[in-house]
C-alpha cells in the first residue's frame, strides 16, 4: 500500500448522502450528474507509485481486470495517477501513460465501471513527503500552483469527451498543507479553473491532512455546486491495519492485538519501548464498530450541510496482518458504510493491501473478496 503519513495518525473515512440525479443548484441551472457509486477499489501502483514502464506496465493491468471487477460486483474504480508518469521534468507529455489512461477508461466503460481519476502524487506535493525527507511547495508557490492547474487543463482536454456520468476527477490525493486554509484556497482555484471548461464534471475533494475525518470541520468548498463528492480515507486503528508495515512507526509494534475490544492490553503496552508508547497510547483502548462510526461523524455532517455525496476513497488492511482480525475489522467497516449509505473504494486491487495476485492470476484472499462483494458478511 502507499506509504501513509503516520506521524499525524490521520483519521479517514467515507460516507455518502444520496443525491437527486435531476436536482438543480439554487444559483445555477447545473444538472446533478448520474455519477452514482457504491462499491469500488483502487487500481493502485500502476499509473502511480510504480517504476514499471514499457511492456511491464502495459501488461500489468488489462481489460480482463476490469471484466473481473465487473463480474465480482464492483461498480467503480479509483485510478491514481502521478505527474512523473505523464509529464517529464520539462512538462512534456509522455505519450504511453496517456494512452494507458484512456484505454483504461474505455475498458472501464465497456464493463460498466465508473472511474475516479485521482491526482495522486505531483512533483510539488507528495502526501508522504515528510517521511521521505522531501518538502511540499505546492501551497506556498504560485508557480507550483499554476503548474498544478495546467496539469488539470491538459487532463481535461484529454478526458472531456468521456461522459460526466462515467468519469470524475479527484483534485488531489491526501493534501498536506501546513494551514487548512491553504488547501481551501487551492480548492477554489482548481474548481474555478475546471468549471470554466467542464461545468458538469464531478469533482472529488478531500480534507486537509491526509483526507482525515478530523479535519473535515475546517474544509471549505464552493457552495451550490452539487457535482462535488467529498472524500475521506480511513485506516484506523493503524496499529491493526498497518501491523508490521515497515514504512510506518506503528509497524514496529509486535505485541498482541485484539479486535473488537481493547486493541492493545495494558500489559503489552507496558512492555513496549518508550519510543513507541506515545504512538500506542490511543490504541490501548476499545476499538469496535461504534468507535469507527464516531470517527465518521464530522465528515458525514459536513457533506450533509453542503448537500453533496461523501465517500471513503481508501481503507484496507496490510496483507500480512492476522486474517481473523482483518476480517473482523473489514466486516465492521462494511456495516458502518451500509448503515450510513456510504460508498467506498478499498485499498486496493492487487498490491499489498489487495485481494488479487497478478503473477499467479488468482485470488490471494478469497474470503476478503467475499466480504467486499457481500457474499460473506455474517
């Protein structure tokens, strides 16, 4: 899975409020699109966070993958893309990635899957910058912001012929601005730029600080635009979902876990290193369905106030985590999603949080697939 910024222990989730497909905004004659989503997954580490190029990249994801997702009962995919795959350092387009993107959208449409094209990593902004010793300049550089807008102009030029009922744009994956208002201002700038070209396109917008639910109360979006979906990500408790993950501080914990219930016992907490205890403190308590639902409250309320749909763009469990614990948590997540009519996209399809193995062309976690597709939700 992608390297999540663990230092902030951001809380993330997704929730969805039904949208009237023929309603209009108060201030314009804007028609609300029929971009309806419920059950999706991320096609990650292909056009994003991957060094594959040429034949390896072309063979990684094929039409049969989209056919498989349709057959399983998914209705949409989130497709992360990175600047370095689509533009060189001089800003020149790299043709193969563009061809793969449009081919993927064509395959998705053929197999009745809607697509969210997600701007995942750009050179001026990486959600994991602080962990990689890099600096994000997007929120402090006018030049970087104009470059970001220009990338969306070029994406719009290439994708605007796709139906607004089938393709949406996600403005930025897990924004990490020092101040919440920095991200809010860029939201309005990007929104205005894209609305000049595509008045009806669904725009997906997340909150600051890794799309955590806890920052939704600071989020501002243009009012009256019903063709917006709000998105948050949720991997809590990360002591469970990222147990043993080498890229996160929490992955250094190797004690026992219990879910649902008190995740880390007092004895295991006391036995942990002094450097880990500040991170583990919030996990030495009860974690269950009710705790998850409570974490979602702010995001649900903000989406309700704006009158737009809300969904969880990422959630999942690292592959090596004890499967019984993983299934217990997944089952509770799905129950909360169902209770609040929340759409979701699991992280992910075929990487280290996923359920499909491209090398063996087989399911590496069939029980997880059955949970996600509703065939085993007891």
